[in-house]
C-alpha cells in the first residue's frame, strides 16, 4: 500500500511539473503592443494604420482567419518602418503568420536593396518574434528597444 501511495505521489509530482512547462502569456490588446513599440523609439515616427483589405493585399493573407491583427506603416515612403501583429489561437494559422511575416521581411529587404542601404541595415537587424498567440514583426530604428518593450507587456 505504501508503495502504491509513493507511486501515485511521484506521478502527481511529474504531472504537476509538466503542466507548469507550458508558458502562458497575457493577451493584451493591439494598441497596448503598438504603443509599447512606438514609445520605445528614440525619435517620433508618423504611422498610418492599414485596413483589412490593404493587409490582405500586402501580406497575401486573409485577415478574417486571424483572431485579431494590426498593421501600422511609416507615412514616409522612403522608410521601411512597419509594425505588424497577428493573433491566432489556431496553431496552423500561428505557423502561417510566422512564415508570412518572415517572407515579408525578406521581400522588404530585397525591395530596398540598391537605393536605401540604411533601411536595409535596419531591416537586417529585425526579426519576427512570437509571444503565445501573437506573431510580431517590428521594423523600427531600434528593434532591440521595441522588442524589450513589447516583451515587458507580455511579462506583466
């Protein structure tokens, strides 16, 4: 009987340990995330919001398949600055968003090569980050600060 209780106790400890492994993130609204990223930058950037039709065309996706999205781009056409956030609770859509954002970043770098070397350098310093249900691309002058600021939103 003691052996059975001991085995059950060990099984309970193992189950508890494994259930604690999956990191759970808060689900902030899009404006909180974009504000964190924008306010982390050393200079003011004038952004415009992209509507669903524009996002569908630019990213080649169907935004209605995502739980939520937000895309903001620099109003200066010579700037590559953009913040793109896609939220999905579906693992397949989550993986597609990561690929879509990485493909977009690669294409954006190719688009700016040859005439905007500083923008290319800025983009090469950026990457797609994921927090739980959120996939985020931030092409900003100080990606490191933006990533840290957004990370703090998810750690609160």
